[in-house]
């Protein structure tokens, strides 16, 4: 009788472990997709430093996909502005060429200082032209061979 109880306990703990693993596999991808840029709220006024026509600069702290990145205006994530590149439309991350576009953008700019000029708001991000050492990041992406093809392309 004792062995049956031990078997049931072992089977139950294995089942719980499998359920926990399945839940983790389901939740982790969605957590990885969440960007860490918190400066611009989904609603409410746009922060002064990234309003239309403002010039702002900082190192790239995070690359979300082939045409969006976080510019760190300070060390805290609450000071990181999500930027959608105004002059480049990368394929979506889940489309052909999307992962390669993200990898190229990361290689080109992550950790480097950029200067950006804000154009307008798009949800919780600012659409801007960003420059690395005077050259447009969009131009750098094109010269690196990344094909444009995102949904916003006209």
C-alpha cells in the first residue's frame, strides 16, 4: 500500500512539473516580445523630450525588430524611448526576412549613440529619423542589404 501511495505522489509531482513546463513555454515567448521602453505612455501627453521636431540622443539599449529600437535618454527603463524608424520599413519579425532585419539593426546600432529627430507619435512610441555618426539608420539598413517590406511601407 505504501508503494502505491509513493507512486501516486511521484506521478502527481511529475504531472505538475510537466504542466509548469508547458505553462512556461507558453508564457515566455510573450514576455520576450514585450519591449522594455517605458518613457512614452500609451495614452496621455507625449514627454517633452520626444515631442514632434525635438532632437534627442542616447545609446541604443534595445532593438525590438528591424525598424524599432529603444534610445536610452537616461539609465532607467522609464527614461528609454521606443523609436519607430521613419525612413525604413523592415519586414515584420514573424515574416521572411524579419529576424535577419532585427539582427542587422542590432549589429549596426545596439550600444551605440544615435541622434534622432522626432516626427510624430505612434501609440507608445515616437516615429523619428535616427542617425549614427551622421548617417541615417534607414540608409545603413538598406546599404547592409536588408530588404524593406513592412506593413507601413507605401
